[in-house]
């Protein structure tokens, strides 16, 4: 039987004498994907009152999630970090996106916040575990429902000083299991000079504590993609303002916040970096967030679990062999 020779790494392209038509494969794939739709799962982590729900609603231009803050004196104080997920199907130009939004009310709100991040880490790992179980099932589904978290928006309080100890600890733990995108919440409370200095301090602290914020570089990236990622890393954390309300500027309704000194237009890049964050999450890196979750975070979890399973199986067989 003749051996099939492997193609060299830098194989020359063979010219075709006439049109064949396999270039339509991209349209065929697009048609199937549009029919099936897409899945995106995001978790918002930060203290109550930093505008997590408002930002999510502002990004997707729709009221998708309600605030979980306390508004009445007799509202009970949460004694632990809760995990609350909501699902929506949103559509834009025939593209359906199944959106899972996970909120974490109660995180960082107690007098003693020791271990308040553990329910969040557990939830993220549980989604990996659920996906792995379905993947290893003998009669597995054709398309496994993906609940793995693709992006974690981490909300930093606009103190203007430096990161809190809890921020450093939690972001370091989160960055090991999920794509972390840090944002400065309610950045309109800082002057432009304070904001820039705060961003520089945060970037320095992330580097000092070896916290890897998304995006990551890859050998597969083109020079243009690597340059875009570098510009995003130089901008992180995004200084954002969220608003679901419309205010009138020059006779036009825009999403913004109005106070005694004027109007903050959330989509004006001179006012805040909301546009950069939205474009980053939805227009340039949405697919990469999904792929990075599968290829880096889930793969690391999967390898660890399968190795543990193999070692457990080997340790069980060893006493049987000795007994024989």
C-alpha cells in the first residue's frame, strides 16, 4: 500500500486552469452558523453599586438585567456571594446571539470578605466540568450547550489611588480560569489627569503581581492583530460610564448622564472609553474570547481532570495487581 507523503510546511500553491468553486465554502459555513446561532457567556464581578448591570445593558443596547442593589433600609444584607444567571436571545442583522449574563451580588460587600470569591471560581469551574462530562458521554449531543464563561468583566472602584488587596487576590485567581477584562467603574468621578494616573498604577500592579488580563498574544495572530492587542493592553483598564437613559445634546438623544455641570455622553470617546470596550467585546474580539476560553482555559482544566482520572485509575489497579 502506497504511503501518503505529508505536505511540506511551506508548500507552493498550485494554479488552477479554471474556476472550481470551493471558495464558496466560507458562505456554506456562514449559512450553517447563522442557522445555529452563537453563544456568549459573560460574568460581571465587582462590589454592589459600581454599575455592573447598567454597563451590561448599555453594551447590548437593551435592558437585559436588573440591578441587585439594596434600596430600602429593611432590605436584607446578603451574607455571601450569590450567583445569578439570566439568558436572552438577541438578534442583529440575521445573527442570533444566545447571551448568558451572570451577576455576582454580595461580592465584596461584607465586613469580612475572606473567601468571597470562592463561589465565583467554583461556578466557572463547574461550567467547565459540566461541559467535560457531556463531552465524555458515549451518546453525546451533536451540539453541546456551552455555558463556559467566555469573559469576566472585573469592576474596579474609582478610588484614584491603587488596587485594593481584594482586587489583586481575586483578579489573580480569576485570570487562571477565565478571560479577565478589568474596567474602572463610574470613571466620570475622576478628572482626566486622575483617570490616566490611576490607569497607569493599575497596569503597573497587574504586571507586578503577574496578573494576565485579556487579550493574549498568539503565534497565529497577524501583525495587525498583534498591534491591535498591544493597543488594547495599553488602554486597559477601560475607564467607563454606563447609562440606559437618553439625554438631549444639540437636539439629539444620546445615552448619557446629566448633572449640574453638564452632560456625560457615554459614546463620546472624549468623555469615557465605553466605545472602545464595546467595540473590543463585540466587534473585534468576540470570537477570540470564545476560542481562547476553549483552547486555553478549558483545555487546561480538561487536561488536569483527565490526568487526575488516569492517576486515580492507575492507583486502583495497583492493589489488584499486588493481590494477584
